């Protein structure tokens, strides 16, 4: 499946991945803002309940993100090697693991909702709303696992457009049903927060069904590569997949757990600081959204090149990805550096929030290039079979640099809020340097890293 490509075709294939993934991220952010605006008209408690629930949901989501990332890399290497038997067997095991684990975790979340929500030390009203919302959205977990897996398999084969369509369907259904159920339209009772949760479940179920159709229908993805998809458990294949996917799950989980500590530290500076941080994150997303696409593209194309044993092609892909990352990030990061107050004014008219948020955007603008290049190199490492390296880099940056320094500045030295922004920037630069060092040491283009032949990362690490 890997053809000899010139520079123009390589750029075209990269953009065919980047553009849909970026559009997908922008759509998700926009839909999230619209949905939250509707929830905001219910009550402040409803907003808080969703915020707490989302943190819990994303921690569980990280498990399936690991499985889908592992499947995506295995699929990419299998696709590059024209080994469709391996591609389908990996996909089979990924589906079995995702479905079984999603049912177990759904039940865990449902029956332990009160304990988990109480971790945030909420008021009685917020606790009640949080329990209600967590229990209801827990039913979307199996569908969410399937959606992640479908997207991972298709992206591993170089198809980013279909996952984008899947997310479009998910968000449109969510917005429509949220409006109908929250406010009680077309004769439907006004359900408020409960309606928002039900709409959430419906949107994920509809999107998951679409994903099933894309993969398994007549003329669908698996039919085109020979069919024969059987859900037969293979413990060795499943262990191989988990061994590769667990580090990515931990990496994602690190971020979610770290966000709890960072949030608590920022809240010590007051609601203005926290509001500035939340709005700053939304503004910063303009820059790092394309970086997400570059990381996935690196995993896909490097994985395909490794699978086909065409290291020269892999080097070409990486060179073009680095150039495009620097160019796009320079424009987006430049906007954060030179127009931080203008950007913040678009999001709020509170002068104090604008002032604090502008400092955050300035720091983040300065470190956007190293941050996004780090994401790219981590994606390339995953594609080459090194899933542990990005996890280690993230763990070191977050738990040895960011969290300790934030705690020292906040609780011991009593520094101003801008020191937290600076520490975040230091962490991102540190991780970029670490990624460069580890990427160079692994020398992925001069080693046989194929995880579809040698059994996984452990051998590639030796």
C-alpha cells in the first residue's frame, strides 16, 4: 500500500490528515461551547456538575484512548506492510478489549458515582447534581470506546475524513437533543440537567452505530480489504495490544490527574485567575489544535513507513511534518504573543480577567513551537513502536517539573499567578528537550522497530 511519493504528494497526504483532524477539533470545541451555554441557562450547579463529571469521564476515557492509539499504530504498520491478516486480527482484539472493559468501567462509574463525585468536596446540591449526571453519562462509555477505536483504526489506515464525519454527527445530534431535552421543545418535558445527560448518551450511541456501519457494512472498510472479521479472543494478541496501549493510557491519565492539582492551585488566587486560565485554554486551543493532527499524522505515516521497511520515506514524512508544524505554529503562536489582550477581549469584557489571561497567552505563545514539535516527535515515536517514551516524558515533565514548582511557588513562596504560567512554559520547553534527546537516542530510522513482527516495544527498546 506504500507507494513511492515525491515531496508534493507527501505534503498532500499530510494535509489530508491534518485538515480533517483540525476541523474535527474545532467542531468539538465549538459544540462544547454551545452545549455549555445551554447548560449555563439551567443553573451554576449544573455547570459545576458537568465540570466534575467530565474530569472523571476523561480519566476513564484515557483507558480507551490507549487501546485506540495502540490499535492505530498496529494498523498503520500492518497497512504499510500489506499485512491485512494482522490488521484485522489486531482490530478484532481491540474491539473485544474495548467492549469488555467499557462495560466493566461503566458499571464501576455508575455504582460508585457518589464516592467519586465526593472527592471534589462539593456542596450538597452540587453533589446531588454530580451524582445524577455521572450515573446517566456512564451509559455512553461503551459507545465512546467504540468511537475512539473506529477513529484509531481508520486514522491508522490514513483516513482522517471519516472520523471527522463521525464527530460531526456526534456533535450535531448532541446539540439538537440538548436543546430539545434541556428546554422541553416539541412536546418533550423540560428535563434540565437530566436532559443534557440523556442527549449526551444519545449522541454517542448514534455516532458509534455510524462507526459500526463504516467498518462492517457491505462495501465498508473491512469488506474492501477481504472481510472475514471474527470476534474471537486471542490472549497473546490482546496482551501485545495492551502492552503497547497502557503507556498511552497512563500518559493521558497523567494529564487529567495533574489538571486537578493545577486547578486547586490556581483557585487559591481567586475566581478571576481561574476564569482567566479557563478562557486562556480556549484561546490557546487555536494553536495546539493543528498540533494534535500533526501528532496523529506522525504516528500514522511513520508507522506505515516502518511497516513497509521504507525508512527513507519515513524520514521524508518527518521532515515535512516538522516544517509544516513550525510554519503553522509560528503564525498561531505569533497571534498569542502579539495580540493576547485582543484575543482575550473576544472572550470576555472583564478587564481583570483580560489582564491575567493575556499574560497566560503571552507565555504560551512563546512556547508553542517547542510544545507542538514535542507532540510531533512523540507521535513519531509511537508510530515507530515506542509508546513508553512519550509517557515517561509526560510523567517527568508534569510530576517532577510542573507540579512541584507550582506547589512551591503557590503554597511556600506565595508568588503571583503569572509564575504558574511561567512554570507551565518551563515544563513544556523541558519536555521538548527531553523528546529531542530520546528521539535521537532511539534512532528509529536505523533500527527494525516493527511491532507487527518482533512482538512489540520491549524488543525495540533493547
